[in-house]
C-alpha cells in the first residue's frame, strides 16, 4: 500500500461498516488519504463473498462489488462479541480521529462500544452512524427500530415518488443512491466534525438517516408543494417546469438536452435546422414551451430521431447543454473518463488481468487523492494493525488462536 498523499493523510478512521452506505462513506475518506482500518466480522462481511466473481478468479477472496468500494483500506477481522475483541476496538479508538458504523440502532451499545463509552476513551473522537431512520441521540424517529436498505430509503425519502415514466407508477433509481447519498453526506459530516475537534479538542456524534439524505436531495418537491399545493408526481424524462429539458431519441439511442431558455431554444432549433419553431406560438416563449411540452418534444424528437448520437453531438455538443445517454461500454470508450482517471485499473488477487473500477471524482490540485491500492484481503493487515496499538507477537498469536481476530 502506497503512502497516502491526499488532504486527509494522517487522519485515522475505525471503520465498522458493511454493505454499501457505510463502506461508500469510508471509501470517499480513504480516497482523500485517510487511513481506514476496516473491522470485519470473523469470516468477512457479506458483500466480500456475494456475487459476482470474475470467471478467471482462482482465489475468490472478494467480489468486484467489494473491490470497488473498499479500495485504499486496511482489513482486520475481530469478534466483537468477545471481551478481548471489544478491548481491541477501544485501543484502536484511543488514537483514532473517527469511528463510522452502520449497525442497527442499539447494536453498538449492546456490544459495549457506544458513543458514550468511546467518548470516555477518546474525548476528541468523532462517532458517525448511518442508519435508515437515524439515531435517537439526534431525534427519535417513530421508525427508529426499522431496518432499511437502498430501496426503502428511495421509497420513503421521496425520489421514487417523482421518478418514473408516468404518474401513479413510481420507479426506483438504478444505482443505490439510497446508500451512496447518505454515505457521501456522512463523509462530509465526519470531515466537518474532525475539523471542529481539532480546533476544540472535543469530538461529537454525527448522525445521518438514509431517508433524510434522500429527502435532502429531493428538496425541490418540498418547496414546489409549498408554493403550488400540487403533489409532484413522476414526470418521465422531462422536467415539470422547463422545456425542453430532458431526453430525446436518436437513431441509435438517446440524448439529453437543455433548451429551456429562449436563447438555448434558439440555438437548438437553429442547429437542428428547425428555425420555424423559434417563432411558433406553441414554442416561442418559456411559458409556451412548458404548457405545450408534448408538441415541443414531439417536434424536436422527430428531428433528432433521424440522426445518430454522433451526428447530434457534432451539431449540439458545446453549443448548449447536451449529452448522450451512455451505457458502461460507452463510458469505457469515452476519452473524457480516461483522461480524468475515472476508470481505474487495480490488481485483483487470483486474476491475471486487473479489475476496472470507478475512480475518485473529487479532484484537488495541491493534495490530490485517488485510488492507491486494491481492496484488502480478509485480515490482510491484522498483524500490522495490532502491532501498531502495542500488541506483542505473543499476544497476537494468542488472539488468533482464540479466534478473536483473523
């Protein structure tokens, strides 16, 4: 593992997260240079061994899913139900800047690793949790005991209620934003709290509820309803207040454009050789285009549908907001993502060829982060981590023999 060079180099975070929301949070911190000590249960966390594996993988020590969101981390497996395991976590937290966990409410308390306990061990520790409906410490939800995954957060946080081809038939967003959005917000909260702790010497509890995070990125629906009294419903690939502002057909796929202002509308019509639409009363003004969306999309779509995505990019790209609807093969073939190192090759144990994963989207000129190392094998760093908190070789051997660590 190379030495971290990002802006969070020197920050140590104890990672007690599993699945996606928590690991995505600590991945973001790891990409920016933080030392992430990932504590897994004996035998490893669920997604380490859940499909898919590459067909040529001879070791099967972790999946592609695990590889993507656990890069740049160190791994140790600890049995938290044993007193010796609990003591190891306490020792790790004495010198840590933060701990992140996404267990159900009350689990860490029952393990003897509550925020209150860890705060006594290290008063400057930042303790962050990501749960479906938050933690009682910051506001007790009536659903606090409910479990949640991505689809639950998307449903209850509001995004599914406005996503879909037609009103009355909500649709889940493809990627797991019910996990990655709260994970991103938790990472931001952790950095803010660490900054405050370094100024004051006092840590604090950072609480992100998955459903709250989704609502916060659906903020428009609250303001829209407050102003109009109308409940926002699925609008398909269009915008309820701007037109055209969405998806249009191409001969070989789909494109997206934003031609909602009078200036952009004029550019769009001119570049598509449809100047008559600039003055047509059904599309001449912003208000008219919103009122007559069916006409606007039908007319423009009839023109774009006769051209390929490449032809449309040549006409529209750079002249107004425009993009092709890409699948992953399109993305891998696009020089933009290669140039900006958004497609990264990483070693994958058991495979002759490297694995490709998505890179780090946060770019900094002076302290650049990035993908430095592959995801860890289970317990790959156990000895080094334990030695770093003062465990002797004999103590480490005893912990292994007693199956407290792996």
